[in-house]
C-alpha cells in the first residue's frame, strides 16, 4: 500500500488512470474528515478527489480502524450511481485501486458542509430539509441483498456510540471541551438503567436489518454545492434498521437548534413505515454520545444547553 502523503504526484501519475496527455500537478487537503485522508488533486486538465483509508482513524491515529472501509464506500457509490433519483447526490467513481485502498472521485468543487448550522444564528432551510429527507426516502427504497456486512466498521462505531461514552473509566477529559462537562457527564455514566437500555440498542445496531443505510447521516456528510446538496462518506453504510439513520438525522436537527416538535415534523415526509420509539431511542443515544463521547461536534452550546440536551436524550431512550 502506497500512502498518498508520500510523493503523491509521482504515485498518482504511475497509476493506470490518467491518459497520456494528463498528469497530476499538486494535491491539497480537501476537508477535515474524521476517518480518511481526502485530497483535491489538480491535474493539467481538471480537479478530482483522491480518498484513501488507513488502518486507523485519520483524526485520531491512536484508534485502529478497518482499512477495508474504503471498499464499502466504493460498493455504496457503485450501487447508488445506477439509481436515477439518488445518483446526483453522490460523487461519480472515476477509479478504484483496492490494493492501495484508494478511490478517485468526481470533484464537486468548492462546497461547504452543514456543520455551520450548529452555530448560533444559523438555521437550516426548509428546502434543504426536504431534500435530505428525499435522499433518505430513495436510499431506503433500494433493495440490496448483497451489500457488504461492514461488521468491522459497525463494531468500531458501536464502541464509540453505545459503550465508550458511558464508561466512567474511559480517560476522556471532557473539561478540555467545556469546563464542567466532565462533572455533568457523571450521572449518565452511573445510570445503570440507562446503560442497560443503550446496551440493548447497541445489539440491535449490530444485528442484520432490511434497509440500506448511509450509517453516518449528519451535517458533516452533507455538502452544499452550486448544483445542490451532496451526501458523502458512506463508509459506515450497512443493511440495518432504518430507524438508525432517522435517529441520527433527528439528533443533529436538535443540535442545529430545531425544537423536538419541528424536528419530528420533518419525518412526516418520510415515506416508509418505521418504529417511532426506536427512532427516538437512537436519537437519544446520538445526542448523548456526541456530548460526552470522543466524536465531539463544533458546538457553541453553553453548559446549561448541553445539560438540557443530555436530559432530553436520556428521556428519549428511557421513556
């Protein structure tokens, strides 16, 4: 496996990809994704995206991660590119080099993700919310009995969603995120009824479902471009409970400032039957793990606001 960080232009030019009249000139980091190295490649004719997975998490190198996750992303993108209603949301595959865990993708241009909507004074537009629900409607309609199980990635996600945040001995100093947050987290790490219910939800997450999921459907995976919303980073995709995608979506609407009533109203446009209690339970876990786990968000919320969201999350899980 050759790393893109080592003589990247020479490496890319050595691959059987460019024609004789094209060559890579330079690479720049494209976005600050958590999992993979992503570069914008400038050639003498165009720009494109090169994405490579490592046997660890890019943002947290101390955390091992399955290097084959890039293959799941390839399989996901390959599947959706033949679905007319959804293919425009995803980048086109230009080349795939599994021996290097490297994907070459279409470049959407200078788009920005939706994490800015966590900031005060920002509000998600109704048309964007409708478009995102439209994407999920079409994605959840795809029949795919042969999609990868992606169990290694699910186990990694399971650890950081359903177990690590609630371990009182996890060593995570939450006061470096916001002073007082460590103390605020203690009741959630000591609530055995809460942890037992979360453990049950974690087992459901690891079970086989019947719906193709994005697996990480949150504002960092939504890109606003001149040609509309794009959805990226499906390396956590798998066939599971539709309620998981919906619960994660719902949680991040709450982080973005929507009331629970307004957030739930967005699901009125969802066209498939679902278990509303399971959606709220997954939503509650996502709220808690993003507030007291390692995968922090760029929030401007005060300690009191975080406490309110933590309390809301617990109620959604236990009610």
